[in-house]
């Protein structure tokens, strides 16, 4: 084989080896990105659960507030009736 051809083959072999090294680095970067993405996805799921719990808490608080409003209204009515009996009952 002529020396020029052998030199070109050696150069090509070196370039292939360098290309393989770069591909290995890319593969490592992709695997790290996937691991990071998986971790971020889990964190987002946890945050979503917390937000959903917060929404549920505020819904319950709203219903409790409405219940207390009705209880206070009924209680105020009873207090007014009781006060009127006390006031007019003593005369």
C-alpha cells in the first residue's frame, strides 16, 4: 500500500476515534439531562400536589365560612328575639 494511502487511513482512523469520544461525551450529557429531567418532573409533581391541597383547603375554608355566616345569622336572630322578650317581658 502506498504511504499516502496509509497516511490517509491513519488520519481517518484518528478522526473516527475522536468522533467516537465526542459521541460518548454526548451520550453522557444526554443521560445527565434525562436524570435531571426526571428529577425536575418529580419535583413538579410534588408542587402540583401541594397546590391541589391548597385549593382543597381554601374550598373547605370557603364552605366553613358560609356555614359560620349562617350560624351567626341564625344566632343573631335568636339573640334579637331573646332581647325583645327580656325587654318587653319586664313591663
